[in-house]
């Protein structure tokens, strides 16, 4: 055998010896990776698991935040509003009455009241504010802001005794983040054009504001009682499903037909929700569409609007010209007067009344405006009145109905019907934001630095309870969603529908116990609701469900003890034969028939659980999922075993372990290559040395032979 041949065979032998363990291990890692045996089920101390943190759930049931403030001037008004506060609390809108604004900082009464509202917003995240008092005698004053719109546009003052520069608005009590007086010059609400810095109004309302303009407790009681009857004991009838729309003529030259607006509203928003009547007076440039029966089309004149209104409608809009005492148009025909409001006969059928016109709601200038008279009527008139406190604006040739008055009105009813914001204060203030975010502003054609734009957003205010739901259908009760077995700690979920199968958007579900637990849960716009009960058995709950077109519905239930142990139904991981370069996806399906699965824990160990890594997968308190997934990042080579622990919301715990809960991570091929390469190098060096030694021996032998 020659030297080269020896080298070849030695190398082959070395490679076989070196690679043989690697090949054996690799094959075993694939075929037997789930056969790791542990002689005994590992003992895991449950105290090592993180505890359930009930703090959030307990706070939800024992420390519900205040949602609504009713603000009065002094204690003499408190008795009048107390029944409304009690009803709000009964249905789950946590409400308090306040009159102690004098204890807050502020240069005047308005600033003190706003600072009080701001304080409760920051601490409690209130949503609703009802100002229970007129502006007269400084009961609940209104903020006068610097808004010289008439001066900038040109023309005479709105009224000879009303200032051109300063305009009233209750928006001041809704926007709680604007400074409203950056430079402390007491010119409130200036634009950046006048104070040289920033706009003093943020234009994003934090709370929804309404006002009951009562001059005395007796007048306030009248409005409170009308509101309570509307919500708790309404006169049920077809009027609840009807809307009256009336459009006049803003201008004959150029022709400006407000019936284009009212027709757009019924065609796009009303027709899918309510019946309607459309009254119109038009120029020759516009012919309204005749709607199909049972809807009707009529002429808007001095008697038709009043007669239709008095017959009973849940919702009303009229668009035209006006002053505080009459609504008219460019024809000078008067369609509705304050005396009509004073003698309204829509008894027990009060309307949400939207006046797309000037100054009909000037409650800060006497008590004779149409808006104030309508809201103060004992059993008729309006349940909510939205109108301008001063002159407001429209543009000629507003074909898209996207500018000023027409957009304000259009977007209000869009928020109301399309976005299902049937609470009158929510619809009003959200429509203001929608207007300022509209394409009209995005294109740069409008800006809130323009005083006429500021005016229209500021001047439309609500007379009435902002939290009140307005009817669009005859109300119905809801079924009992609590009739079956209900367990302590259970996550309850359902879609709120009434007994006629109609979805109740933003339904209000209020629960309370004799032990003092008190919680309100709101459904989403599709009526879906999900919430978890406290982990206490034999607790007695009373429930009231209220909401849009819902008769207040009352139920009771008692929680049963959770006797079920949480289960693990399936466990999988992928890939089945993981390597050190793989991320491993674990998937679990766990269930608990009573309180539900709180957490699934994955414990992973390389030494029979003497120590281990722990991964926690949890439900939130308003979740009840059963599928849990987690990805483990690349693991180091070795033999692994794992177990799974499931826990429910009453802290019952189950441990799941089997012999097959194991897998192997083989060493990387590159590790063996390095080892092989190292050994081969050493082998080659050794072979070279052997060859050299053999060669030297042969050389010596040859030398001897030569001698």
C-alpha cells in the first residue's frame, strides 16, 4: 500500500467515526422527539403563579365614576332637579347635583362654573352637563365671547340693543381644554387673529351640555317633570315614529330653496328610520320629489306647519329666516310664532325641534323666544330645542349642502340617524366636530379663524336634557337576558334587542346589589355588550335595561357558585420537530363552563421542572376567549418538557401533564461541521506525521542498503 492510499483510507475511517454519532442523534431527534420520559408527575407550587389582579374589576363594581352633573345656582333649585337625578341614578347614569361653584377659582361666575365642570371631568370623566337655570339674574350665566362676525361680514347689528362684538355660547362649558383667554384681557374666545398667539378655543368638546332655562324652581319643575314623563311614562303612539320637515325660501334672487336641504335629509337619513311629512315652499328653480305613501308632501304656509306640529311628531326641522319671535322666509310669510309655541297642543308628544334659522333660541334676552317658550311648555312644545342664540349664516349656491347652516343641520341629522346618536346632546356636539373635520375644511375653503364659521358652531345650543334619548319608534321592552343559570365571576355577553327584534344601539345595562355593588355597562352601536361579574356566589342582582326606543325593563338574578374545574381541550405546537433556528408556536384550547378561563400558563423546563420558564396567556375581564396562542423564540439545543396550567376567574386551577409533553432541539449541523473539521485537521496532521516517520524509516533503510 502506497503512502497516498494510506492517507485515503485513514481519512474515510475518521469521517465515519466522527459523523456516525451526528447521524444517529439526528435520526433519533426526529423520530423520537416526543418520547422523553419523566419518572414522576412534576410538583408545581401554585403559589409561584402570578395572582389574579381583581383591582380593575372591583373598581368597576364598587367605584363607578360620575357620568352627569346637574348644576343649579343655589339650594332653592335642588328640590326641583332631585327627581331627575334620582331617575338618572336608577337607570345607571350616575348623577350628582352641584351648586358649590363659588369654591372654585375664577374671575367671574362663568369661569368658576367651568372650572368646577373641568375638575369633575378630570377626576370622573363625566360626559353630561345639565345647566339648570336661566341666564337672567345671573342664575347660570352664559359666556360672552369675542366674535365680531357681523362687523367682518358687513351690515347692521343683529338687533339695535345687541352688541356686534360679543356673542353668547354654552360651548364654553363643553370645551374644557381651550384656554378661552390666553392673554387675560377678558375678551373670551378670541381667534389667533386677535390675540396674536393661539386660538383660545380648542373646538373639541369634552362633555355634552344642555340647559333648562328656568327663572325659578317652579318653572324648573315643569321642565323636569316633562323630561321624566317622556322617559318613564310616555304617551305611546305613532307620533314617536314621525318626523316633520319644512323648508322655506331663503332668497328669491338668487333662488335659495331650503327644501333642497330638508329633502336631502329625508331621502338620505329619515326614510330608513321613521315616517315623515315634508312641507315646502319653493322657487321655480326647485321642485321637491313627491315621496311615496304613507308619506305626504304639502305646501308650507302660515297654518300647515303649526297644524302638523300640533298633531304630534317626535322630530322636527324647519329651515328659513327668523327672529326670536317668528320663523319666516324671504316671502315674509310667517310659519311659526312664539304665540303658536305658547299655545301648542301636541300634548304629551313633545318634539326634538331643530330650527335652522336665526335667533329663535335667544334665552339670554328675555323669555319670549320660540325656543324658550317651547321647552318650558308643561306637557307639549319641545323636549329638546336646538336653535341659534344670534344671527347665523348660510352661503348662496351651496349645492353640496356642506357650508354653514345647511351643513350644520345636515350633519346633525346624519349623526342622529346614521351614526345612531339618538341622545340629543351627543348628536349636536358630535355634529359640530364632524362639520369642522369635513371635506369643506380639509380643502381649505373654510377655517375656524373665520368669525362667521366660529359663530355658527358657537351659537347653536341645546335647550333640554343632553343625555335624553329621542324616540324614532314606538318603544318596546327587551327580553330577559338573565333567565338562565348565572355563575359567580361569569363573563356575560349578548346583543341587546327589543321584543320586536330591533337592535338597541348603545343600550344601557345597569346592575346593582343589596351589598352596594353598582355598575352600568353600555352596549356598542350594534347593541353588543360583554362584562364580567364579581367572584361572589349567592349575590342578588337587580337589573334595569334602558336605551333608544326601549321601555325601561327590569330583571333579577342570583349568582350560583362556580363548581366547574377549568379544562384543557387541545394543545399543539408547530413545527413538530423544532430546531434551534425555529420559533415554536404553541396553541391551546381551554374552557370553563362557569366563570370562564382566566389564564393559561405554559411551563417549560430542561431539568424535570426543578426550574422552568413561565408564559402566561390571559383573558381580559370583558373577554371569554378559549383559544390561546404564544410563540416562543428560538430555543437552545436540548431536551425539553412542558406542562400546562389552566385557571378560572374564581381561582380554581388544573394542571395538565403527560409523558408526551416533551420535545428535543438538536444541535445545529454547523456545530458538528466545526467538530469534524477540527478532528480532520488533527487527523491530517497526525497522518502527515506518520507518513513523515515512515518515510524517514524507509530513507534510513535505503541508506543501509546502499552501504
